[in-house]
C-alpha cells in the first residue's frame, strides 16, 4: 500500500509520526507546503519542511512542535545586538540547516533535491517532497495591509482580520517531480490536520495538484484541524468563520469539496457525522488531539481504517 499525505507544519508532522509508527516509511510520500517559505538575514527558510524533517528525524523541540530540541540562540542574539531582525526565532542549530540549504540553492540545486538529501542524512525513510520547486508565497490581505505569511503570522501574531488569501507565484509554479505521480498512484491520499487556507491552500494552488486529487480513483481522507469549533492552534477557526460562516468539520469538508471522500473528525464533533453523510462524505469520530505518540498512532490508525470503509 502507498499513502500520500498533503502536509503543513506541526499538526501534519505529528500525524506523519503516527503513520510512520504503523506502516513502513517507504510506503509514505509527504507533499509539503512551501507557501510559508521566506528569506531572513540572507537565509532561505522552509518552515514546514523543516518541521517535518525535525519531527521525523527525532530532533524537534517536543513541546513547541517546531524548531530543534536543546537549541541555543547565540547567533540571533548577536545579530539583534547589531540591529538585525529577531522577530522570527532562529536557533543556532537550525541556522546550520538554513546555511546549507541556502548555499545549495544558491549553487543552483533544486529544493526537492536538497530536501531529499536532508531527509536521507537525518535517517527519514519517507519520501519528502516540497509541493513545488518554484517560489510560492502565501499573501494575506487584511484591514491592516497586505502581508506575506510570516509577517502576518509571526511578526503580527495573526491578529489581523483577513479579507483574502492569495498564493503569489502559484499560477506559474510546476509541481515538484513525483508529486502528481504520487497523487495519481497512491492507494490512499490524506489531507493532514493543517490549516486549510494557509498550509493546504498553497499546495492545492499549484496547477495540476488539485486536479490530480479530484481525479483519484481511490479514497482521499481529510483529518479535521477543528475540534469543537476551535483550531488546536493558529487562525484556522477564524478563517473558516470569515469565509464559510462557521468553523466545523462540515465547513472544512465544504472547503475540500470534490477533493475528499472520507473525513476523520473529533469525538467532540460527532453530532456533525450526519451532516457530513448528507454531503456524501464517509466520516468517523475519534479523539484527534495528538498530544503524545500513542495519540498520533491512534489518529493515523483511524484514518487507515476509515479509508477501507
Ligand atoms: P502549521 O505548523 O502552521 O502548519 O500549523 P499546525 O500544523 O500546527 O496547525 C495547523 C492546523 O492543524 C491548525 O488548524 C490546528 O488546529 C491543527 N492541528 C494541530 N495539531 C492538531 C491535533 O493534534 N489534532 C487536530 N485534530 N488538529 C491539529
């Protein structure tokens, strides 16, 4: 069996960790968002790819869910003392990875090739693909102005009221090698518990990817990022209310209409099962909060079982 997972950062990485504990890593392809990628202090940073690398490589900061464990911040402190920006946290070890990536991108290597090499060096057996090797930047139009993702999310702490989300560069981007093939041939496709607009949206905006998902013959299952009307973290609930009037598994399913056949929702929302059924979606409710490794495995197992129904 082959499984392909569309992935954002922390929620997706925890889900992938659960999946890796159940099936062989060679059975898994992750297609990861690059709409958050940006440059800081000359470094090319790919936050979602790094979160997956650190999580599956066993290096991640366990409570935070992103960045590395046992991290120091000497370089960033020294940069700040000289007037450099320090609103985006960059640990010393993390900077080591960004230096190598930046160097190799500068020498003309593709992000997908660098990512595959990092995954191999960190002992990660899954196939880890950026959605595209081309630049895509998630832009948010808000009452306070138009911002790139990191400015909106980190610098302004996602407090601005969002009017529209755009994926700059997406229309000209090509899916990275292997992405369309994985979507077409995998026995199961999964949309991880990630922000539908800010993590999954920029993946689906790359021409060909949403079509490949829609044309699949096998099941495609989404894992809800919403529990009891709220996002576990971040602005997914506010964005769903803004664009669909309600934050619930049903509006997530509406957002993914024509793309998904199955949905794993939280036990807190089991009243929604009937509404999802009316939308033609086969759904099941379990506890989806991935607080520890047992919970991650439970959520991943529930998706694998649900997809067989
Ligand atoms: P990112 O790192 O910016 O991609 O953000 P996260 O992946 O941490 O969070 C994105 C979405 O995933 C949010 O809407 C969260 O509600 C959701 N999410 C994060 N962790 C979990 C979890 O343990 N369970 C569920 N069901 N959703 C989660």
